[in-house]
C-alpha cells in the first residue's frame, strides 16, 4: 500500500507496545505479592488472581490482607506520624519530589503495567495517567514546603485511611497520597481488588527513595479490607473514591467518629452542545468524554444534550465517528477502546442496556467484530431517551451514551441538573457569553467549556449532591487533609439544663405566643400547639409555636423557592446584612432584656452578647463581597476559574448557649454566601430569634431566604436532615445528636458540620468571624476555559 492509499483508506496496522519490562518485573516477584507495611513487603499469603481483562490471563496472585495485617499497617502509620510531622516542609517536599522523579524515570513500566492490569489503551496510560501522577507529586512538593505559610494554625489529621477504585488505579493513588503526605499525614491505602499492581510498584519506589517506614502502607484485598479501614478506630481521616452506594455506607459508618471524611463518588455528567458549536470539535470532544477508558470514568460525559436544531446533523456525524473507533488489544498504540475491567462489569453494562431498550430507547452500535477473548464492548449510543429512562439516570460506567435534545438554554440547564449527581459537565458553544452564562447554572463541581476531561493538580476536582463532597487537587484539596488546631483543643459541651416547666395554662392574661417564620411571613404552626418558654426561675416568659414535620416541609419549600438569592450581587447581600446589624443596634436594649429573661445572664453579659451579634453581622457583611475564588493556570492553554458558590439550602440547628450570638454566627455566613436557610433556634431560649423576625422584615431580606421553625430540637432536626431538599446541615448539640445528623445525611449525601459534642466559644472572633464558617457555607466549582486562536 502506498502513501496516497493510506490517506485514502486510513487503515491502521498494529503498533504493539512491548511488555517485556512489565513481565520481567512480575517474574522478579514470582508473580505473588504481599502487602507493603512499615517499609517492607509482607510474605505473600492466601489471596486471589489479578487478571488481564484484555485476554483473561492471570497476571499475578494478590494477598487478601487480614485484620492482623491491617492492625500492623495502622500501628506502623501511627508510629511514623510524629517523626514525619516533625520534618520541615522542605524535607517532606524533597521526598515528594523524589517520588515524582522516580515516576518519570519508570514511566513506561508504569504505563504498560497499568494497561495490562486495567485494560485501558496504552495511549491513555502513557500520555494521560502517568504524566498526571508525576505532576501531582511535583505540585504537592510545593504545598509541603509552603503549607505553614498558606495554612497557618492548621495541623494534619494523623493517619489517613484511603480506598481507591479500579478505573484509574495509579492516578487515584497519587490524588490521595500526594496531598496527605504533603500535609504531614501518614497513609494506609487499599487499591482496588482488580488493580493492585501499580500500587505495589509504587511501593517499591517509596522504598527506593528511602521514604521513612510507615509513612506509606499499602494493604491489598477485597472490599472487606476497605470496609475495615473505614471502620477502624485508629484512622483519623478517611478518603474514598468509588460508587455512591459504598460512599453512603462509609458516611454512615463514620458518623459520630470525629474522623475527617472526603468522598469522590459517581456521576452522570451532561455534555451540552448548542447550535452554534463547532460540531466537528464537539464530536471529537464527545468521543473523549464518553469512550475514554471505555466509559469507566466517574465524570464521563454520558448524557448528550444537543440543541434540537442541529440534533440530526450531530447524531449523523457522531455515528460516522463511532464507526471509525478501533477496539482491541489495549497494548496496541493504534487502539481507541480497550477492555472493560472484568466480566462482571460487562454483564452489568449489558443488563442496563437491555433495560434501557425495554423502556423505549433505541440502541445504535457500529458494525465490526469484537476480539474473541477479553472483556470488550462496542461503543453504544441510545436515542429516543427520556430523562426518566434508567440508562439516562443511573451511572452505567461503560461505553454507553444517551442522547436527548433541548430547545432553549434554560431547558438545557434544567435537563443537565435533572440528576442525583453533580460531578462534571461540558458546555460547547462558540458564543463565550452563552457558555459562561450556562457554566455557573449547572450543578456540577467541574465544568469544561469547549473541552472535556481536563485535569491538573492545581485545579480542584470533586462534585455536588450524590457525587460526594470534598475536593482533590488545588488548595481546596490540600485543605481536606488539614484541620484547624483549635478544633483539637475543644472541651466537651456541658449537658443542657432543662428549664422548669410552668404550670398548665399559666398566664398573666396577655397572649405572648410567637409564631413561626416561613417564606418571609409569620405563620401559625401546623399542629396548633404551643411550647412554653420559662426563665431560670420557672416563670413563664412567653410561648412559641410547636413546629412539626409539615412546618419543616413548608420552610424547606420556601427556602428552595428563594434560591435566587444566590444570584444576587455580593454587594446587595452585604448591604442587607449591614441593615440587619443596624436595625438590631436600634433595639439592642430590648434584645438584651430578652436574653436576661431567658437565660438569667447578667445585665452586662446580655448586653455584650447583643453587641457581639451586631459585630458578627457586620463581619459577615464585610465578607460577603470578599470571600471569592481564584484563577488557576494549568499546563494546558486554558485558565481554570475556581468559583466559590453557595451550597443551596442549609439547615441549621442553633446552640442553646448564646441563643442569639450562636444562631447568628451560623446563619450570617450562610446567607452572606448566597445560601437560603431553615433555622431551628435554641429549644429552651428561642425568643431572641423569634424577636429577630422583625429585624429580618425591616432589612429588605427577600422572603424565604431565612425561615425559622421553633419547637423540640431533635425531632425537628431529624426531619430537616432527612429532607432531600436540604443540601447541607449545621448542628450544635451533644455528640449523640451530631452522630445522628451525620447518619441521616446519607439520603442525599448532604454536607454536614457538627460541633462533635464540643463546646465552642461563640464570642471567639478568630473562630467565628473568619473563613471557617465561610468555607463550610460554600463549595468550589472549577470552570475550565481554553484560549488561543
């Protein structure tokens, strides 16, 4: 065949990558591997085979770690924490730098071994995964050296338990280990059962650079080992990447433990194509979005949303491109699509596709034969899909794309956000104004404009909703492995003293029953009951409405209806908070008297609490237009805009102590950042917050931004935390209550903050007026914007 014929036919011959080095490395270990604990490999024990998914052949035997192995790994990690944290940031940076250099030195071996173990095309392992691994260690070497300057008064958690998936075994390991080590933590990591080999090769690198024993420990095994890590009492911080179902189980298992937690879970990412997009570029982007790594990507662009006016033309071009995708031996450098991880995954994907067809979707697959051996599947497109179809709503985690159309930008946003997940999205349009209008409106942690699957260590990665919480990469990824030093010094919260109950029907003849505050209006409680509020002497002060489930439901509906508050300018939100402080100042004597009557505080103490509350409102008014994001410069020709966004509806269970100051210390940062709130004030001293209704009404705050429901603290909290319309919850109370909040949050994986049964000094400006509660009231969205002619 001559050159003109090659260009005409575009036929590719095989271009195999040699596997000799990888085979030699496997043989050097007798193809049997133990775990890596305290700087050495354990003797191989009973375990299981790791299989090359492209041909079904056994690569090696992996040990199933025992409880004794795990205990030994954790003991080694605990022993290493002191010396590791005692090193200067520069000394830790040198180790991270050395790891990065060794990854580069052995890049080809890592890439081939990853492809053999995972089934992904060698071009992806070689050109994407391994370079990003080195990049993460280089980047975090810098964080190690500058951590004290950038994170003052913070400290590492200690021992981190980390569990990673099989779709990006080496890269996910780097995402977990690099920031943990940079922060001064030690690590016990479990790679996926299917793909342990590159983690074990990495362990050899750790030994080669003389990383102190115990700093990195790698224990192999199945999901039971991972569960044991997450549950182990000697773990200080857990980090998990994997399925949403397992993530929910981890959230529940760690509830009340005080452990740090970050979860990077599933996705069903929209790929939005507007009629003015460069169609050919968008088709190529879509190929990368959904068939990269055989679609086994949590941020895969598995939902195509294409504008109706170009739908037919786009689908025609897409099918033509699908017909040219090459499927086969992933070690062949000319291959586009490799093998799925295992037969069980092939079966799961096939079952979901069958269900999709039963529900009316139309399947398209290009012609051609699949290899006789191995876990291969054709790229698949489903049309005639409704948003309710199983394959449009569930994460398939395979080479399956569903296509739907839209007419207007608003409809595109509505379809994009019609998902339990919120990990990533791609927006394609030649109108940059349109693209930048859509990006903030899509509920996703990463949005790529005219691009897809862009990653860098300097840019945070992570999602919203059931895609988990926490970030990996960037400054926010480092923050996930550190905690404020003051948190570790808190003392236990004293038991709340229940007030003396008044006599039934006790009254002085004047009705003083405060209503609820929902949707900007005072309203009577649904149940028609009232709760007596007494002073320390048992004398009735007033009554408040006894809220119930329906009142909470109404309050959440009002809060969701007011989410446009987040689109108001930061200046406007700031001004309204200033108004609140000003209006409270006019009535501070009245509020001080109310605090004295409820709590028995002295004249001076009550006045001080009101003054501090006014100052707190001013503090967060000042923060409203100053707590913002950053612009990152990744190695590609793009800028990544890290946008600080509100979380949504935040439920707040306010403290009994400092009933006015404590409530406002949680409420003010939430609304300053554009969230709406449903607040449960102090059960025993709620009158300061019911009096606060008038402050809200005279400060131009839109109805529904703040909703207040009085009543029995725990029952109202339970209802609020269980509500899927609530996106986050702040809770102050005893340890049991905090545990219950964390357990119940798994319904929609809402973010939670609790005081963990500890006493917080609400008058402490360094804690309660700084960035601490601002960070907990926001989440970071990274928008990738490519540039260049």
